C-alpha cells in the first residue's frame, strides 16, 4: 500500500462538497414539489415519509452503489480519488462499504472529530475508514 498517495483532508472535503451539491440539485426540486416551498422554512426536523426517503434512505443507497461499482462517489471521481482496502489496496467488500457508510455517523457524532481525524492521521484515515479497513488514495498516479 505504500506505493499509493493517501488523499488528505482538503481534497476529500472538496469531493464531499461536490457530492452534497449534486444531491441537493436532485433532491431539492423533488422535496419542493412534494411539500412546497414551506419545506425549507419549517421548524420540523422531519416533514414525513418522503422526507426520510429522499434525505436519508436514497442517498445511502446511492453512495453505497457508487462505491460498489466505482469505488468512489461522483465527487471522489471528479477529484480522482478511490476507496481501497487498507491491507491489500484492492477493492473493498460490500460489508466494508456498508460499515464505512455507517461509520460516517460515528465519525460525526463527537463534533466531527472522526472526520477531522483525516487531517492528522498518518494514512489519512477517518474513523469511518478505520472501522471499515479502508483508505482513500489519489488514483491519478502512474
């Protein structure tokens, strides 16, 4: 695994921003069509079943499917990053990807410390990567 360059905090943040913008461009018009513009100013944290479906369930499925088929989300692909198994450098298993996704929640709960960890870890692993046994590498190296 030493022949790869680990992707650091800022490029991964850039990839996450790209992914968030893409999700918003898809989901916002749908939720506005379903709930109206009041959706965006409501004080309720959950508006209903469609809200849960489009904000939590479908994004989780989309991310995991992208990881399964491309080992990256669109944001990671745009920034030339790939998720690989930390031990072998090969493609992670379906189980690793699911653990990695759930690990995002673990990483965010304590004030995003598990995400910030990417910036200080020698292999640039967030807690979600450590839990899943994955690393994110620059995929544009020769």
